[in-house]
C-alpha cells in the first residue's frame, strides 16, 4: 500500500469522528495529503468523498480552510492523472472528469445553455441510429424525410447540413429541432426522452461539479461537539413548534435551482421539480446546525393531476447533501428522501426529522407513508444502505402481515446477537410493503386510503362508460357539467392556467353525482380549490383540497365501492 493510500484511508476513517484528538488528526492528515500526489483513481476519489463530507460537517474553521483549499485544487489533481486513471473517474461528477447520461429535455436544454462548451451528445455511446432516423424524419419537413431512408444522406450528414454554417453543437441543434416542433410540451419531452441520447458533460469551474458545489452559507456551523445522530421520536418533533418558511426572492430561487440541478446532474439523476420548477413558489427554511431546506413547487402545466407536491434540496453549510420530495392527498403525505452517498455518515436522522417538520408546516399532514422503492424494492442502493431500519428508527411501522413477521424474526436474531445485521434477502422482504407514521387525526388504516391512482381508475372507467373512450369529448362535457353544477357562469377574470386546471380537475369532480345539491358554501370552496391547482402555490391548493371534507368523503366512498 502506498503512503498516499494510507493517508487517504486514515482521513476517511477519522472524517466522521469528533472525539478528543480527532481534529488534530484531521489537520495533520490534510496537511500531509496537500503535499502528496495521488496517482490512482481509487484513492483520489476516496479523498474527494472525505473532503466533501468534511466541508458539510467541519469541526473547526482551520479544518474547513484546509478542506476548501484541497477541493479548489482538485481539478488540477485530476488533470495530472494518467489517461487510464482519469478514465476510471468517468461518471464520478468530480471536477475535470467527464460523465454522460440520457438527460431529459429540460435538463439537456439547461446543460446546453449553462455549459455550452462542455456539453455535447456522446455519439460514440449511442447505438440507436434507426430510432434517431425515425425521430429526425418527424422533426424535419416532409420534403426532407427521404434523407433518413435507405440511400439517403443519413442523420450524421443531415445534422451537419442543418446547422447551415452556424457555430453550434449537435446538442444545441437537436434541442432546437425539438423546441420548434410545435408539439405539446409533454409529448415533446417524452419524444426526446425516448431517444435516450447520451449527453456528455465535463463539469469544471465553481458551482459546476460535486467538487465545487458549495454555496456560501450565511454562517458556518462547526461540529466541535460532534454529530447529532440520535433519532428523536418523530411524532413528538412534528407535534411541537414548526419551522418558519419564507418565499425565496427570484434571485435566490434561481441560485438554489442552479445548485439543485448541478447536484443532480453530476450524480446522473433528475427530479421533476427541478426540471419544471415554479420559481415563484420556492420556499426556504433556515434551521439549526447549518441546515437549509429549499422546497420547489412545480409549474402549473407540469403538476401532478390531483396531489400537491414539493421537491426539496437540503444543504448542510451550503453543501447539497440530500434531495427528494413529498406529495400529499387528503392528509396523507408520501415522502421520499435520498441522502447523497458522500454524506450518509452524517446527521441523517436529524435531517429527515427537520424535512418532515418543514412538510408539516406546508401540508399539515396527519399520516406519512414511505413506499416500497424507498425501502429497497427494486432499489439496490436503498437495500445496501439499510433504508428500512433508518425509517423504523424514526418511528415508521409496517402493517403488512408478511413484513411484520419478517421484522419479528429479524429483531429476535438481533436480540440474540448484537452484532447481527439483516442480510440483503431479509431486507428485500422487509421492503415488501409500505410503512407508515400516523399522527393524531391520521388514517387508522392507511393502507386502505384513497390514492390518486384509485381516483384515476374511476375517471378512466367513467370516460369509457359515458363517452365511449372519447377523452376530448369527456373533458369538454365534464368541464361544462361541473361548471353548471357549481354555478360557474363566467371565467373571464380567471387566468389561462386556472381555466386549464379547472377543466382538468373537472373530470374528477364529475365523478360526484350530487354536486349541484351541495350547499352553496361548499360549491364555492370547490371552485376555489379547482382554480388553485393552476394558481401560484401548490401549498394553497393542497390546503383547500384537504379542507374540503365533503369532497374527500365522496371520493373515498366511490373508491371503496369500486374495490
């Protein structure tokens, strides 16, 4: 083992320790590593991850200063690597190391505009030429269609011709073609995503890699007294005073979005809320211990059909450490959190608790659900991280009989041998069903709750039964029917987004047969919530929906009858 590798291993081992003497050891190791060349990709990447962790969780200013200096010089370390070692950093998101991923249309467009010189289609990694020919033939004019058929010039030559001498990348040209299709945005985005074009990006410069992702915090929190790793009872934390939220001014909202997109793109991930954000509905909570949570609402045209939703980015001392989202319907919040791998030795339970306190402030949910994927169903990452037990320590509990039986068996093994750890097959069985946290007033049997998928099935049956599957006619007829029942005669003062939201949700409201007989106050409240789906805040819509008890009871009864 080389001296450099030994130093890196020692730093990685001490990074998450905050006992007596640990700070001095970190300083000594950081000083030694500053003078040490690391010529292999493995130790260099491990050094990088230790630095990222210490930047988020520093124990003293002198540690942070050395960490910042080491990260600022990291691209130079990568540049000094041999070609083989540099290739092994591919897809790492480290400064100066390239990656590729089939980004969706919004993220691809952002990369092309924000990092024009560093983003291009990786044609060498693309092997769907026939699909590209077919797609380009749809985007080009009909008179150009034969260029993509047998004997034509083919897509490579056509792209060169289509640039018309303009200085632009292939990625910019393809995005331009999609932008000018005239297709509805949803169809356009699907068509682009279906191409699965690998987009190569070389992150470099401040704010454009995992290495230099930190945004300057207002104040750094130093962890001299150690990390907060206790899993306090979540129900108690949610019953107490909740954090305040402020709407981010546009410049701050834009800056947070940039940070979120870089954090995701460098890890080859995407999130709907970051692809289609409503920058007028970005909420910020600044909490203790250097934690900032930014919540992103979604543009009205891209919102979930029935549920209210906010995605989030969590930053620790300005470093992005986690992302996820929460979607709420009738008092039940489905919640997903993904803590980036570099930071899982940190304050994960504290972070999850604070996130749910923030969501409680917005949604006032009474039941919280974690789905199977978050626990490890079809997710190797969640299985390997022991996600089920993370949520179990917070107070979430399964209700499925099979999962309860496996949990009892695993707990008995742990009681008999404290060193026991559930193997992957057992964790996979534990991830076989949702788990729940029920707060006062929550659903007594949350597994039986009415879900958005249940309501969607009711709408599909109605469209088939009453309109013979003609969805355009169904949409028009239901909008007119619901407007009459609710006494909506004129919509001249409504925004176009409110009108579209009303028409979209009218298919749901039309499921209720006695709308016209409802008291006037409840009909007015229903009009307000239908309009709010297209308004400026998902939070307001969700509060109105959750507060409309009659609508909830009617839909729940319809769902029960259909089961």
